[in-house]
């Protein structure tokens, strides 16, 4: 059996003590040192913006305007109806040749002056005679039927307001009432504008006046 050297026999107890101290230090270090706090994991923060609630306040309706009360109008006395004279239309026959007008009765608009107008010399009324278009000696032609209107079967009645001069000419021819067909209206206006008239008279003096001329377009058969 080998024998330890004499120096080892003297240092053996010290080695055991040193090992024991190292072991003790290794055991006490984890106990004595404070534990470092752990870092918490990062968290995700979500921010949500909420829209404020919209408050709708109904507007109060504006105050109703109070309409001013109209002053009371005294009731007018009812006038007796004025009798109207009959109107006999002039009929335009398709393809008819110009011929003197022959009418049984006719109606004319009143002249600008009232028949009961007083003369300048006194209060004696001066008779007023209305203008005429139906005198046989005037030889006023009848309007010709427009060919296209005849093919399309257009019919109607035209009323023309004619301003008759002192010389018996048509100073102005205006459409008083349409036949609802422009071709018929223009045909009537064109022929009446060339007519001669008997001027209206106040006593023995010729005056300007207005007369209504009816023209009827009718297809026979």
C-alpha cells in the first residue's frame, strides 16, 4: 500500500475545509442574492374611437303668415244680359271658284264709337252703322281649301278680327279663334286680308271699326 508524502498529511484538513467553504458559498449565493423581477411580455393595445351620437333636433315650423283680409266689396248690381246676334259662317267648299258671298244673316262687332254718342253740337245721338263684308257688290272671294288639309280630312271654324279702315280696307287681320289647324287658319287669314269692306259710318262720316269674320272649312261627302 503506498504511503502519502508527509506534506500531504499536514495539508489534508485544510483542503477539506476549503472544499466545504466553496460548497457553502455556492449554496448560499442563490439564496442571498435578490431575484430580478421578470420583464412582463409586451401587450398589444387597441384604441377605438367612437363617433359621438348625432342629435337631430327638428326645426320648429315658421309661423304661418296671416293673409290680410281683403276689404269687403259691395255686391254689384247684376246687369241684364245683352242679347247676342247670330253669326252665320262663310263656308269654303273644296275646289270652289270665287263667287259673290250670299249670306242670310251676319253679325258684326260694334264700332269704336257707341251708336248713342252725342254729336259735338248737342245731345242728339248720331246713328252709327257697323262695317260690312257681305255686300254682293264687293265680290269678295271665298277661301280655297288647302290641298293637304283636304287629303288629311282637316275641318274647322276660324274667327278673324278685322280692323276696317275708312276706305274699306283690312288694316289688320288677327286670329280671334283658331280652327286647331294652322293651314286652315292661314288660308282664311290670307284671303280675308285681300277683301274689301263697307266701312262703318257715324252719320254720313266713314269711321274705322272692327268686324268679326267667321270662316268654316268643311268637307262634304
